[in-house]
C-alpha cells in the first residue's frame, strides 16, 4: 500500500512539474536512501544562450514526512565555465509549518514537493557554459528525509 502511494505521488508530481510551458530547463538529483550526505554536492550544467537572458531560477525539493526539521538551509553557487563563482548565497527554505509541523508544498501522505524561487529576472553575464551547485547547509553528515533536489529555470514573466 505504501509503495502504491509513493508511485501515485510521483505520477502527480511529474504531471504538476511538466504542465508549465515556462520551463526552459529542469533537472533533479535523487539521493540514495533519501539521505543527503554532506559530501554530496549536486551540480547542474547549463548552456546559457539568448533564452536565458531573463529567467527565474527555482530550486526543487522533494522530502518525505520523516524529514526531522521544519526548514532546510542550503547554499547555491553559480559558476562560469572555468568554475569561477559569479554568485553564491545561503538560503533557508521553510518546508513544514514551524508551529504545527504540518508539511507545506504539494503532495500527500508521506511525500511532498516544493519550488523555491532563488533568483528572479536573472541574467547570465554571457553566453556559454555555467554550473549551479547545491550544498547542504544543515551540517548533518546524513540529512535524512530529503529525496531529491533540483534546478528549474523558467522564463520570467514580462
């Protein structure tokens, strides 16, 4: 029964994430055993061109109900083709209500999906290769309950 609920949630999430025609790029990194090890740093390669002149950068987070905290701290870095940092920021995402412990985001039962805007109307400085790195900043060796994180790039609304 539990596996069936997980499959249904994955299908619903796939449908929700695929129905937006503003998406330019989206890739998610799955964690083995739903644990984000502190040494695991997902990297998302991007080829910046004219489509990315004015875009929104969004972080996707998928967590289980067993995630032990109401928030998630992470640091993101945007690097150019020679891995020089052009932007970095530590951010906090609220994924459960701090008072009630109720999960936020979409989903149900034991799997929840979140989209967090980290940069609005972002412009890459030039055409070419860039990388976005996501670093777990909860400082837990094995952060349990995080199933995946990802990067989504959308067209900014004019």
